[in-house]
C-alpha cells in the first residue's frame, strides 16, 4: 500500500490534462492524500503496538495462571497439615469456630500419625481396649467429616466465583470414570 492513487471528483473533463501544479503530483489534494495515507499507516502501527503489548500481557497472565493452577497443589502437598491450616486460618480470621475445629483436627491427625498406636498398644490386646480405640477413631472421623463439610461450604462460594458449576464437576468426574474404565479394559 505504498502507492497513492488520487481520485478526483468534480466537473473536470475526463481527458483534460491536469493543471500545471498537479503534473509533478504536488497539488493540495495529493498532499492531503499523502498525509491521509501516512497518518493511516501511523494508526495501523499504533494499533499493532497495542496488540503486541496486550498479547504479551495475555501470555504473561496465561503463564501466571498455569503456575497458579498447577503449582499450588504440588507446593502445598509438600507442607505439613499444621502449616497449611495456619496459612488458611490467616485468611479466615473472622470464623473462630472453624479455626478452632481446624486446630483440633490438626492435633488429632498428628496424634493418629505419631502417637495413636504407641499409646494404645496395650488397648489393642483386649476386646474392651479395641472397642475404646474404635470409639476414639469414630469420634476422630466425625470431627474430620464435620470440618471438611465446613470447608466444602466455603469452597462452594469460591467455585461459583470461578465459574465452576456442579455440572462441570459432574462432567469432570464422569470423564475420570471413563478414563479409569478405559485403562482397565485396555
């Protein structure tokens, strides 16, 4: 688009030769036409720069989104439950009951992981002792379920803000089942 074609309108006869000042292409209309073409190209260039900056920002955002969507799970599963709960409770300082329940869940989980079998070794040797162990474990399980339900309610609001509907969750679950079934068959 580097060539300029000037279209003239008016009462000029088609075969008339251009006025003397137009023979070398320096008349007013040609000058305006060149200005228009130059300014048009400047606008195209400006738009291209905007496009490049916007695209660059989108690529950066996409990279950050991938990092946010992939890394947190890996990163957080490297931490202890106690650290995870401390980090989480900093975000939910206004729900004291939830903080207390999470703190108790961490204490109980750590007890199960580090002390339960050692402290209950003698109980395991009798029916009555095992019954006490089972009752304790049932209570622990109920606490974990109750706290998980509280977090599920909080997560529902987050999922809705992210546009994750129950339908999407169900579709994802069905896709997981289909992949598992395909692995079993193939």
